[in-house]
């Protein structure tokens, strides 16, 4: 009857903690999950009840790649349904870069800026992946990447210094992939390219991706302790103690082990006794985290399809602050158009006020509109 205390302390517990708790319980352990917020899904955050016609949107994780075998296995175990999210016609995506508006197919003619970039990237990744091998382990992957000196520069810097990319080519890369190309190291980016080289299809959970977390939480014998803000994790002669506040009251929980799913930059928000290793604290201080704001817009008509012929998940790539537009209603469970745009930003995301959302929704949805023409863009 070993007792595990499982939780994050300063943010939502999400899939890492819930899967750990579920498996430990399956092996016969007693598990207590501590959760700071009032929801269990973490960055998998589905918003419901805001748009007309009961349409929902994703504030967090939007897609389940077909290479995420374990996630898909849990989805099937929970009896949830997957809907395919089509990437659409790759040649017909719209770009707004460097003050110019064009379709991707217009830039892939021989000698064009984008064609030169695609050829250069393809040649380099093919060479690197051949050196790594088809099924390299993590150590082999990093050994080859470090030989190229890619750990000491961002992906943008590497494109210019190692591949001779022009500013226009770099802008196209950033428009296609997002502003993270200016933040992440070239080594991390290339490692991601290797891991995702077999990614072919994307899916979403019908009814909302947060059902994965909610389904796992529902299968725990003990309910998740909500609004539990962990302050101190303390090793004792008999195991571990966790000091936390729950709805303003100070409490202490004892157990044999504690599992934390804190991201590196949040480790310093908890007092650890004894302190964590020097390496963990250095990582907590130095590893950069990216914050993203998503804006979801519902429209009465799917103008990106009727006027531009743009179909599929990826609608627009730009070098504006709004970066990219995604049509999140391309799966078969959401026919009304919804556009999402991710905007790079720094700060905490607050849950919308439910009463205000309901008031605004009543005003928006008062006018009748043909349901088949509606949609939401996420950006």
C-alpha cells in the first residue's frame, strides 16, 4: 500500500500526472493527485458554451499526430472517437510575407525563393538523417547534431550561417513554422524534424480534446484534489511530506513518494527540502519557455473556402504578429467554420468569465444564420 502523492502544485496536472496516477493505481498503489486550478486538463483546454450552435474550440493542444502512439492508445482505451483533421492542399496555402500576398504554389517555380529554401532544407535534412540512421536512439541523435555545432545557435542563425539563406527565405520559414524558429536552438529544431519525419496525419477528439484528461481523472479511485497550491516538498525519514493550501487552508499530506510534472521554469516556485540537484535548478533557470495566445473567431460564412479556395487545417501563413490561421472545423464533427490564430505572447492565461461569456453569446446568436455556413478561425 505504498502511497504516491502526485501533482504539479503550481499549474494544472494534465496528461503526464494523470497517466502516471492511473498506471500506479493499476499496479495497486494508493495515489493522491494535487491540482492547483479548478480543471484537470492542463494545456489540453477545450472551451465550450461561447460560440453559437454549441460549437467548441481549443485553447491549448489542437491536434493528435498519428505518431503519438501512447496518446492514441489512451483515447481508444477511454472509448473516445477520433476525427481526422485534414492538412488540406499544401500547394494552395496563402502567404502574407514581407508585404506581399501570394499562394504557396506561386513560389515553388524553379529559382523562386521558397523553392530554393525547400531544396536546401531537404538536402541538409536528408544528409543528417542518413548519418543518424532510420531508428536512432536519443544519444545517437544528439551526437550527430552536436557535430554540426547546432546547439550554439538558433534555427534562424543556422539557416543563415550554415545554409546561406537570405532574409526573404528566413521570413518564409518563420511564416511556415512560427516565431519559435527565432527562439529554439537549431539542434532542438532538427531533433524535432527527425522525430516527426514519419508524421502523416493529424486527429482531434470528437467533442473536445480535454476529454482525454477528464476520462483519466474519472478512472482514479480518489478524486483529484482541486485548488491545491503546493508550497513545500520535504523528504522525511519515512518518505515525503507535501505542504499545500486548499481553498485558503494550510494542509500537509504524507506519502512514500512524490511525483512532480512541473515544467522546468516552474520548479523554482516550490520549496524543495533538501534542494533539487544543481542541474535541475540550472535547467529551471535557463530553459526558455514559449507562451502562446490563441484567438478564436466564428464567422457566418466560410469565406476562405468560397473566395480563396483554401481548404484544410492550415489556411494562412504570415510574418505578422498573428502568425498563422488554422481552420479548426475541418474534422467531420465540426462543420461550421472556426478559425484559430496563435499569437506569440508572454503572460498567464486566465479562464473567461462564464457569466460574461453567456451574456455575449446571447447577443451574438440572436440573429438567425444558416448553420451550414458558419465557422470559426483560430489564430
